[in-house]
C-alpha cells in the first residue's frame, strides 16, 4: 500500500482523482484490510493545515481525539474524551469517527453546536451540513461552529460488547436579540435525534417543548437523563 500525505487541498484532490482511499488512524479498517487485502493507494490528511486545526470554532478532520482540549467547547471535548480507550483516542481521528464509525460518538456534540462541515469534492472544497456528510460519506476536511453560551454532555455507563451507551449532548446559543435557544441531541442505540427549544423561561419550558418532539417518544430511562441534563444546563445560565 502506497500512502500519500498531501500538504495542500489541490494535492489532496489529485490523490482523490487517482483513487486514493482516505484514512486517518485506520482504527476502523485495519482488521478488514488484513483480512481482505490492502488498497493500492491511500491518503492521510495529517499534513494538511485545513484538516489539522484545533481552535475555539474550528476542528480539523485529521485531528486525533486525544488532542481535542479546552480550545473547543466542553460538549465536544467531553465527547472525544469518552471514545474508546486512551490508545484508541491517540490514533482515531475526528473524520474517522464521524464518517467511518457506526457509533459516531462525536455526532451528538457536533449537532448541538449546529456545526457545519467543510468537505473536499473532486473540483473544490465546500461547506455543507452534517446530514449530507453522513448520508454521502464525503471526505471531511473540518468542522466549524459558533461558540455556545454553555454546553454539556452525558454518556451513560455501558458494558463492553453490549449495546451503545445512551448519550445526551446539549448546548445553549444566543440569537443576537437577547433570546436563547437550547439544542439537544440524543444517541439511543445507533440512532441520533436532534431537537431545539427556547430556554429563556426555564427548564420546565424547555422540557415541555421537547416532550412534543421525538424526544418525548424516548424510553423512560432516556427521558430521565434528558430531564437531568436540561435542568443542569438551563440552571447554569442563572449563575453567569
């Protein structure tokens, strides 16, 4: 297998045109390659500046999870810190987790941040939403978002080898006119749902609004965790 390491978007596009398979840490595909054979040409974005940025409102797709620190919002940092083991987090990348994994542990955090994705197409890099990235498995370059006022994250304990653990991610955003809106994303099993509600009148208002959405159809245990998370984050706004 020949591994290419492009240092510019144009070089990465050339690799794509040559049929290079994009890899990050290869944590999700290595065993398959050992069984079925390695691709002739692969490409890593770890030398591409657009894919390696870590900043308050930007995260590159080639960033390994253990590098995600206080420069990004709490919800994203905590989501990355709970993925797998320390060895996995030192190898797995943002792009691999979002596009290559069935668990997509970072997706709830990205959704509540209302993140936009920059992806690399055959003729240009362009911005799109996360739904398109997930559906079409684009080559992700980076994520971008507006810094939230507050954010939170809860991942329930789970047995190794069992069903995916419940995840509840939350973030509060200002609309520029003094109003606030809470975004929430819940991973229940392999499915992720995302909703939002105004939150200036308190947690009861938020929970009442969410009960009228798909969040209200979650199992009782999951709804209990949602209530706790909403109460925590809305309550934190009064301390600011």
